[in-house]
C-alpha cells in the first residue's frame, strides 16, 4: 500500500505538564508525564541540578527533632539598617537568626540572639512548638504572631554582643459592647427599681456618666435608685453655669437612639470590667500579622466572637503603640470625641471564618479566610481609621496559609479544590479567583493527601518568576520532610514536578529561603587619630561598625536537617554530579504528547527521528590516566505506539561527533564545532499514534532542544 510522507518538527515544551486531557485532545507543546526537568523559557528541557550542600557548609543551631515544626521567614531592614536581612528560623519553640548577606549561610548564625516562644505561651490548649509563626516588620522591628503565643515584637541590638530583645504586646481596645439588655439601656429606671443590674451600671459609666462631673450628674439624676436612659450624654442637660439639670436633660427628645459609648479601654484578651461583671477571657490569639499603611494589622483569632475581626494599631510613631487598637479621644467626651484618621481600631468582617493570612497588595490589605478572600482599603487608596472599604473578592478560601504567595503581582494559593489565583476584573468588575490547576495538573494535585497539603509551604523566585511548592511524599512517614516540589513558571503559565531522592547520609529539606542577591553586613573596623599606623600609647583606637553592602547570586537556598547531627545546614540546587546529596540517583524524564500525525485512523511509522541536544560539556579534568568531560551529557529515547504504556528499549541519542583532540594547555573547553548535537535515530514499530520519552542517565546532564519526526502513513485505513 503506498504511503505519504509526514515531516513534523517539535521544538518547544512551553506548556509544561498536562494531566487534564485525553489522548485525543492532548495539546501540543506539553508533556504527558515528566519529573525533575527544568522548563526553560526558550521551550527547551534540561535536567534539574542535584541537591548538594553549599560550599563550606556547617551544621549550626539546636537539634531539629525529627518531624518538628520548622518555619522560615525574613526580617527586613533589621534595626532600621538598609538591606540588612535576617533569616528567621523557627525550630519548634525556638527562634534563631541567620544573617543572609554572607556565604556560607549555614555559618551565619547570629550568636546570643534567640527567642524561646514558651516564655510567651498564651496558656491555651495550643503548644508554641507545634504552631507556625507569622511575622511582619515595621521600622526595623519584627512582630511575631502565632495562635499559641501572646504576640511579641523583637528588637535587634548589634552593639557589643549582638542580641534580640522580645517584648509581649499589650493589646487594648475601647469597649463598644453593651452589657445590659435593650430594655435596660433604653428605658428609665424609676423609683421602684431599687437594684439596677451591674451591667446597667457599667453601661451608664461607659456612656460617660463617670468622673467628677459625670458621676455628679448621675447622682443629681437620681442614682442609685433611678438611672437615665442611655440615649444622650449627660452634658446635654448642662446649664450655663456648668451644672447638670435633670429637667433640661429630659426635654431633649432622642427617641430610641443610643448615646456614644466606649469610655473604657480594655485588654483585648482579658476584659476586666467594673461593677463586679465577670471577666471576659479570650483564649485565642492572633495567627497573622501584616504591616500596612504605617500600622500593624492583626487577625486570625480562632473564636466565634472574634474570628472575623481584624485589629489595627494607631499610626505608629512609637513602637510601643503597636498594641493600641483604639481611638485616642474618648467618644463620650464633651470636648474632643472625634475619631482621628491616625487612630487604631477594628475592621469587622462577620462573614469571614477562620482568618488565616493577611497580605498587603498595592494599596489594599488582602484578608484570606477559610471561606473566602476580602480586600480592605482606603476609599481613596489611603487607609484611615475614619474611612475604609471592605470588599469580598472571592468565596474561595485558603486552607494552608503557608501555600500562599504573590507572584508577578498576583496572589496565588492552595484552596480546598485546587490552586487559585486572583484574576483582575475588567473595568469596574470585582476581581475573581481563577483555578489554575483545573485544566492543567488537577489530577496530580488531587493525589496529594490532605495531611501532606497541610504541611506544604511555598517559596517564590522573584527574579525568574517561578513558584516552588514543597510538600512531603504521600508515603512519607516523617512529618515536614519535603521531598516533592511543584514548580509553576509564571511567564509560561506551566507546571512541572520535581522529586528529591534520599541520600545515604539522611539529610532532608525542612525549609527554604529566597535570596535576592542584595544585602549588607556589619563590619568592625578601627579608626585611629593621626597617622594610619597604630602605635601603643600614642593613638586612641576606636572600634566602630559600618555597613558593607554586598551583591551575590539570586537563588532559593534549601534549609536542611543534617543526617549527621540533626542540626540545620544549607543546600542548593547546584550539583553537576546529578546525584542528590552526592550519592542518590534521581530520574529525569519528559514524555511528549500523543502524536497522531494528522490522522487518528491510519497506521503510521517513523523510520527516522532527528533530535537536537545542547552541548553541555564545559571542558576536561585530568584523572591521572587521561581526561574526563566536565558536566557530560547523556539522554535516552524510547517510543511507544498505539497508546501502549510500555515503550521500546531506550536508546542513546546524545552522540558527540568529531570531538577535537584534548589540548592539555587549555582544558576549559572541549572546542566542539557547534553548540548543538544533532542525532538521527532509526525507529522501529508502527501504529495509529506515537509517543516519545526522553530520560536521563545516572550522573549525567541533558538539555533537549527539540526533535523532528520524519514519518509515513498509509494512504488508506
């Protein structure tokens, strides 16, 4: 039967992994399956680098118990010093700090600077060692929150022996709650009411019938047997002489309106009221904090009454104000009762259940709860205590706040049903939440057990615009051991998975930290009077600190629990041995889409496939008996026909030809004539469809540029 020739070039994998398509609807430029490949922006696929300990790596800090909660954050602008950043490490109940500007990072533990979270335990049913902290920084101070601790702020002092001082924040708010019943508040107590309730007495004081003049007015009115309805302030009946006149006060008609209250300022978590009213105790604590509009915002109290509240401090001029979540002026004052733009207060979002995360995005504060997302912003994009707006963005909430990040200005997080991103609305339309995984890798995401999703965390590479979600393997018995990574390339809107192999030493990833490449560190120098040479007895030597500004590589560093002594060390995706931890082989592969070559019904064959591979060899190294390549490549290709799961025997397709003779005086290059290795491979078999698989060889790199299929199909079915 005569055949017609088919020639097809495939030179891009830009769509990444797709699990949500059938064999007949699979999109071009995507992979059916893959693992441990780096998706390059030019559409090529390269084997990811191996996990290897950083150069000069040491183990430092306290022992990390197996399965312990381990959380990392960044303290920016430490002590107000430009570009000084600390890596904040929570290891159970302990917080330690590493200076991020220097290498090796594992050796930069800030000595004499640690915080024991047990010291600030909230004494509820939660343990500080089992709850992850959230932090924010303002004016060089770090605020630390957790549902298991009383929120604290940290100050750093570099003078002498560096130290971090922790201070518990005292949270205060005005009491805007009525204690008595509606009838007690609005109705007058006549002569036969000889025993007004303690709640009624408190409400009367909280409206302003207190103090020298207020108490005198209350007595004049008829207390303790007769109490005024709390419809207007006592000074509404003040005479020209400044005395209270009951008749004048009663002539003012207010209907059922209530007077301004809030005279008393109470502790947010321990409301002690006068008149023997039982103390109101809130056992929950703030889960999340964010610095926004020159203030600190707090949320995430796990309780029915306060779960939907977002507290905010007054505009911070003194760090000790960051717990004052109330207006300065007494609302019951007859002189100045106004709410000021700079005051603190409370944003109430009654519909929000279990607020998990606060994040500042542009001019808005984004509030993430389990049942939705809200935006809090100033009416004119300037937040004021006197005016702000609350807008619900989405009814899709967040389950694990550690999976949230903002990539390219877009909030992205893991919800109960997939990976979501905020999509800007058109014109005046409200932004909406869009499921990124639904049409791409939903099957892969669904296969992650919920208990592993609860342990997941995210890191964002700002320069390369890639998001990395780390999570334990579904069969992993050790909690918080991160051996799986889901990567999202924002520029390509493509996902691809990685998996880290276990090495013989027993190291494993427990956290990460992004390094921007910019930083500064403190350096001690000696300043002398007079000449440069220091002469004992003649020059006064003064030790001083100055900031040394540094610039390095941008990268995500891996924080590792050492299998040797169980302490923290640091690793990178940088190994060119392509063995994780130096000895653990890992598989890298990519399977191309199903190729029907234009027809589903006809049988095809592909006698030749031409592959294009990038030359990765960077030179030679002498081994005593000869020379070995530096960073050699190898890639094997197999073919499966007719949708079969099992393909042909893999065959090598990376074949260097005409390699020049080694020049012992120049081992820095192999002097290959081209940058690309072109290999034409003969392929056996036939079928209605063809699928190619490219896979790695132990210890070697590969960089697949693309391939060309020269096939033939029958002219009839």
